């Protein structure tokens, strides 16, 4: 709309937030007095407030991610099928963790903003939620990947390791927005029915299940074909034992019959997963002994057994593994010890087998399972040096005393070699990359007799008391680090002016979050998870109010603010995190797969959840006077009749915006695929290729933003005008790419003659002269 009012009937009814009678959940703080302030002052304050709120979101989002990392780092011991061996595995599957907790961590501001947008509008359509979701997806896909491509040093590449998972998440990310087009434009136009909202939300567990099955190797082409063919044969024979010739009709029928089976499997295992998660949480909170690792009798007997060190380590075919530098190994995987009220030190031997040539170094470290470092054992790390011909070394560790009534605990000692000079015993816990020794520490003190000792036993059984001691110590350090410039009193005394300026900017956010959000030590990170999520939720409410105030004072549509400033502000922290991951990681999965997965989660949770709630609300309550006043004249025969109501979404702007984004996303995925084929990796490559690829992706973002803003400003519903706008935008992209390529080639040529500095001097001079000519022509012709 050219007058800058909010889009759509639902969004436009009632005064805007900066107008008399309008208001948000928290802002404006000054009420009617604030509305009388100078427009320029309000624009400055609201813009600075938005940027400053984004800084706060980045801080609390980092805390949120730390909690998620603690949660997903949980390990367990499982028995290898057919053997008595126990190995350590992650509780969380990496793919599932990335698509659930990790994606939630990166998308939490957008998701909570969309939820708040619906709730504060009393379950009517809001102006910020969907626009921010799509705008954030565009920034993630185009700008973040462009930055990651350009951050790799020239000549180096980073390729996606789990290509099948990327294919799944990329396909789902495109499907998510196609599905959005279907429900807002083609099926019950402008109406989100309850089943549409529920199904949009349920696509999230379906995405997770699909990705997990693909990652686990269960959903391969052969398996799918065999399953479909079994349904096909059953359909053709109808239970008769006859051989059926292949026909496309029967094959398609097999696929159709496959769908209800898949739905049943998804529902079944989603429910099973929820039950298992609840049981795990109850064990975590209410039954600490269940967290200890029960060792089988065969493994427990190994602690006193003398390993046959003369026998060489063999592979699966019983052939001796030859390794000149040797194969490192503990004598066994588990060690049972007992401790009383005195601190004790123990020695465990690390052996070198199948080779002893050269000097090698092995690093060791320790991690707590149920044991808490600093309270149950001394957390140490260091190196073991093996000279040429040396076959064993002693590794000493210290276990701290236990009080009467304290529960048994366990921790692990890990040996590894970052230089990959040696290998490790593949038959021991940890495999070829490292070996792990699990130390189970029993309490050899007498059983508790006094009331205090029994109370301690009960409390330690529900909550890990040592964990809480460590948590409160970390909390105290966390507050001190936030309060002092540089993190400590010593650093503060040596801090310069720049450090103090940065400290004063950050401390209004750092200190409150340090005080009110506990560290991720408590309860395996879940306490920090909940409190930091609450912090993100409060900040998103403030951001929503500030965004509406800024757009209202500028007299522009809230959707323009949402797809540009708000979407970019909530995604910039992800950009820096992805850039760091692209440079540090060996593969590109953390940079690209997380983007495609996060974009899918944005739709299924950020749009599916609030729309499901809103559709459910109107299905239960029916039409009230406000709903009838807004939409009763539009749906007199379908909705509104007999008091029925539905969640109404104005599809015009959203439909066009999603169409443009989907078109640009297909181009982006094509570029990524081409880069893998042409340069051997999605990120990095030759300097020219990096420049062209990243510039094209940034242009795609501007292509999306420009067309979306044009649609919001004009408010046109003409299909031909929208197609024409897209048609004009594509040649503009090509012309800009041609100009950029010309500039790059001119820069390369100029280096041979006038140097890079000379070229940029000439370029700036041309820009200044061109700018002055435009100003002159503007005054001359009164543009």
C-alpha cells in the first residue's frame, strides 16, 4: 500500500502502534507523551533500540546454544550386539540434534516472534511473523552461504560430507514453501483450516524422521523400491498367489498404499520417541542411580585380569594389523574402583602394541559422566611420550573423597592422537580414533545411619549434589565475568579505552543474563535451556514492538521492516557462527545443511505452530463480534454462518513473496550443486569463482527484497503486473552480474599496469564524477 498502512483487513483494523489508541505489549513506554516527540528523534531511538535489541538476542542466543551443546553432548554406554563389549555413544543422533535443538537454537527468535505476533493480535493475523520467517530464510540461504563461500582461502574447498542429508533438507526446504503457497492461495484461499495448521506443524517430526532414516541408511533407494514393490504385488494379486506382470498402474497404486503405512510408522515412532524422552527426563530428575553405567559381569572381571599383551591385535579377518608406530590401547575398557573419605591416586597403563618404531605422543583427557570434575575427580589433561622401543606408560589420575551416603559415580579417561601418527585398538571403546577407559567409582564408606546422611543420600539420588555445587560456583564466576571489564579484576585494571567502551555497551545485556540465566551445568543443560529461551522470548516481544514503531513512524508497511531489518537482525549472529564453522570445519555441513534444515524448521514451527494455535482457537470459540466485523462480509456463506470462524491470512503479499523466494532458492541450490561438480566443493574454490558465486547470491537476496518491497508499496493484486516485475528483475540481475564480472576482470588487468590501489582510485573518481552528473541532471530536468 502506498500510504504505508498495514497490509490486509485483519492487520489494518484498529490504530497502529504509534497512533493514538494504539500500543504494543511493552512499548511505547512514554505513552501518549512519546507520540508527541519529534519524528526524527523517534526514528533514531527506535532504530538504535532495534539494533541494541539484536545485540541482546545474540548474547542470550549464545547462552541458549551452550545449553543445547551440553544437552546433546550426553553419552551412554551400549552393548555391542553378539559380544560382551560396551562402547560409548552419543545419546543424541547428530542429524536429529541438528534439526531439532540446534535448528531451534538458531531459529528461536524468528519462531518466538511469530508466536508473539499471533498472540498479541488476539489470534488474528499479524504483520511481522510470516514476513520475518520468509525474510530470515532468504537472508540465511543467500547471504550466509555467500559469506561462507567467500570466507574460505583461495584454492581451498569445503564440501558437504553427508550429501544425502543435505538432499533431504534441501528438498524439504523447497517443499515447505511450496506447501505454504498451497494452503494460503490454492486450498481455501485466505483461510487456514485446522487440518492445514496441524499438518504444517506435523511436517516437522516427519522431516526429522526422514532425515534420521536417511542418515541411518534405512531409507535407501533399494529399500524404498522393495517396500513399494511389495505393496504393488499385493495390490495386483489381491491376495492371490499369482505372478503379476509389471504395470505402471500397479506401481503407482503401491506408492499410494505406501503412504498410510508411512504415516502410521511416523505417528507410532513419534509417540514412542516422546515417551522415551519423558522417561529419560524422569530418570534424570528423579532417579539418579539409573544414570550410572551398569557393567556386565564379564567386563567387571576384566579389571583384575591381566591382558594378554603378547598377543597382537588383529582385524575382523583375524589378520594382524601392521602399524610401524604401534597401536595404543588400555588393557581393558572399564575399571572399577572404590573410594572412602580420603583422596587417592591410581595408575593405569597405556600399552603400545603391533609396533614400537619412533617417538610418539598421545594426549589424554578426562570427562565426567555422572562424576563431576573438581568434586569427584581431578580433571587433568596432558601427554604421554613413548620413546623408540617403549611399549607402555603409566597414566596417573586422582579420585577425590566421598562422604557417607554419596552415590557411586563414573567418569572416562580418553587417549587420542591429533597428529594421527598412531592408531588405537579398534576392539576397545572409542575405536581406531581414540580409546576410552570408563572408571566406575564406588563409595566404600559404611551405609548412612544418621538422619543427615540419609537425607544427603536421598537428595543426591534426586539431584547430583556435586553437580549443583559446581553449577553455583560457575554461576558466581559467570556474574563476575560479566561485571568486570575483560572478565576479571586483573584484566579490568589493564583494560584500555576501547575495551571499556565495548564493556559499557555490552554490560546492560551481559549482566542481567549472567544473573538470571544459570550456567548449563545444572540438570544436564535443561535449566539453562528453559531460562535462556524465556530471555529470547522477552526480547522478541520488545523487537516486535520496536519494529512496528519504527515502521509506523516511517509510515511504511510493517512487512517491509520484517523482511529486511528484523529478519537480518535475527540472522546476523547465525551468519558469524556459520562463517566461523566454515573456516574451522573440514566439511561444509555445519554451514550449508544447517541453513536448509533451519529454513524448513522456520516454516513448520515458526508458521505451523502459531497458525495451528490460531486455527484451533477459532474452531473452538467461533466468531466473535471483532471477527464478524473484520471478515463477516467476506465469508457470509462459508465462515461466519451459524457462529463458525476460521483463521484468516491475507494471501496476496505472502503468496508473491514466497514465489519470489522459491524461484531464487532454486537458483541458489543450482549454484551450490554446480560448485560441487565444477570445483569439488560447495564452499571456497578459485578467487573468481568465489567472487561470482557470492555476488550472485547477494543479488538474489536484493532481488527478493526489492520485489517484496515493490509488492508491499504498490499493493497490486494484478497477476500480470507481478509476472512483469519478476520478468524485469531477472534481466537486471544479469546486467549487474555482467557489470560485476567486467569490474573483476578490469581489476585483474589493472594490477599489471597501475596496481590495485591505482585501479580503485580511478574507480572512485569515476563514481564521484558520475554522481555529480546525476545530481546536475536532476536539478536540470527537475527530477
